[in-house]
C-alpha cells in the first residue's frame, strides 16, 4: 500500500508508483547513491538485496589484510562494531538505563546518605533516581511477563480444544468465529480466542511478545549481564576506532534486513518486494544489538559511513539515555560538515519527544544543531482519525515529518519477507526517497534534498486524529514540524524543477 498515493479506505502512501510512472518515466539514474544502514545487521545474500549491496572496491576479499588502509580488515561489504575478533557477536545487550544504574551501584550500593561526601552528592542523587526508575521498569517487565505467560497458556489450551473439536491442524480468526457448539469447553475456548483476535492479536503475536519480555528480564534489565567483553575493545576509550569484525549480518539481522529492503530492494524483479530507490548501494554497518546501542559504536558507525562515501545514513534505532552524547555529537557534526543526510526514526513509545529524551538527536550538547537531519514519525495505512500510527512518537518541534510505518512488507533473512510496524520502517521510506532524488538529480545538495522532501510533503495540519499513545484527539499539525506525510511524486517534481533551474 505504501507505494501508492492512497487507495479506498486507506491512508496516504509514499506515492512512489506515480513518481516512477510520471517524473521518472524513461529516465535513468544519473549517479549511484550510497545509503548506510546502521542497524542490527543485513542479510547481504538475500535475493532482493544482493545486487544492491555496497562493495568496497579497494578491499581484497578474504586475504586477512587491510588493503585500503582504513583500519578495518576485509571490510568488503561494511563493518560490524559489535562483533569480536574471533568472529563472535553481541546479540543481546542491556538497556542504557541498566548500564548507568549498574555503574553507580558499584559506588553507592552500600552507601548511607549521611556519609556521602559532598563531592559525590550529585552522583549519589543520580544513583537513587536511576535505581528507582530501573526497579520500576524491571518490575513492570516481570509483571507483564507473568500475565502474558498466563494468557499464552489459556490460548494454547483453547487452540488445542478447537483443533480437536474441528479435527483440523489449522486455525484462523474466521474459523474460530464460525465455530458453533453446545459444549461448554468449546464455547469457552472460542470466547478466549475471539477476544485475542478481536484485539488484533494472534497466538504468534502473543508468543513474540512473551519472547520480548523474557529478553527484557533476562538481559535488558539485568545488571549482572555484560556481553561487551565479546567485542574485545577498550570500552572506556570512547575515541577508539578500530575494533569489531567484518560479518555484517550477525546473529539476528531481521530488523536491519527489513529496513534495507524498504530503502533499496531490487525493483521490478520476480522476488517479493520493490524498494523505494533504484540506483543505490546499501552499506551495512552493524551497531545495534537486541538492547540499547552504545554511544561509542553509534559514533564509529557514523564515521565509518562518512569515510566510505555514504550520501545518506539511515538510523532506525534510539534510546532514552546517552551518557556519552558528546562522542555521538562529534560524529554527527562530522557527517553534517561532509554533506551527508542523516535520517532518524522518532521512536515507538507513543510519546511527545518535545518533552522526553530520544537519542541520537540533531541538537548538540554544546549548542548548535545538525542541518542535514530528518526526524521521522510513522503514519498508518488506516488513514482518517488513525492517520498517525498509534505507537509513533511525535513532537511539533523535534519530529520533522511522518512517513508510512504501519504494516510494511519488506525483506527478512533467508530470502523471506514479512510485514512489520514502526518508525523504524518510516525512516527508510525517507532515506529511500532522499536516495532516489540524489540518484536522479545529483546536482542537489543534501540540504536542498532535505528541503525538497519537507516542503513537498502533503499537509494534513488541520486533520483531527487520535494522538499516538492514547485516545485523545489532536491536530495532525501538532504532531510534527510540518504536519505532513512525505510524497515521492511531489518531491521529485520539485527536485526536477530545482535541478533544471541550476
């Protein structure tokens, strides 16, 4: 749906189909654009991505040498900043909240407030604050897990009862709703499953949510878990650059592969989906685990992208704490100074990021702001009052624009495809559009491309919508700086006009 302008009873898509059929009709890309995907990893052998993956022509594959002298051995298709020299990987990791709490717990766990030195009082206050937040978050995860385990047991029992009653191995929502039986056990099983299906949940959804909560309890909110020794770097040295390995897929590349496919999956071939852009090369940079990414890795990933010629950097990740923001800021400033466009997902907490923290961000700790940055919220296929996806973060000051991010079909590892939701899917819509503009109109600068995308986005400023994260209504114009959803056809028309006028 997202390649179209709109279809009946649907929200606005990106309008890429119309762009290709009109503005780009009989027009070939004039340049090859490199889009860095800083993420969980990418399956670069995927049938819809292999031909679009960036290759470092200055590196000789598999010779164990740093042929191009950039400090990264055999970085033929990118780099993995959360891999170790022995080929192992960080998969699960803690949240930044957990790491901050753990560091201060080492100093203050047994401290009495009356005995804390005056020079340590601010750190002690911070420790108490983080401890309270951490314990609350962990307890919530444990309680949710207990409820989900109970619900999953009820669902599994109900599934078995209905399968036995219907003498089938397959159940769908339609089949469950059509069941008619005088047996009380069958009626109760049907009622249980109908409740979950009516909430838009399937047994698979419940299982995925349970897995997520188990990861939170076992890893993300576990102060005794630390996978960093796998990487083998000097973690305290935030200026260290050369560490990691060249395996850009890693142990779980689902998220990054999905993001990459949205940007640039091979177009108009037989396999499952078309990317937004043609004329691109996707540069995989692995820096995001199942947990919070670390500032050092994010900064190095940005620098690697810039040094290897990225024109666009997609960042479909984020977190609420950034203890070494100055390191990331320096990398963002470097990318900005080199004319690279950075696109960042606004996050999926249904929160107003004008009043909550979300990192990385374009605003520097020491004043100033990146000029080549687009912050993206997610719109929904449902349209109408549901124009903003219910999970999307928003903010009239800190979110620039919205893009489709609900029920997005794209690539996942092992030549598979699936639908996913998130601002993580909305950001690569914008990255793909930016790359498409740059490929066809290479004379435009990154700042001009940013302006084109934001200025031509379709305005819905006065549309009353359900504000994400709740049931209250708000003007769509109050959810982002533009109050708009990106439009590929309009953007390319404007880009053509600007390029022709130069």
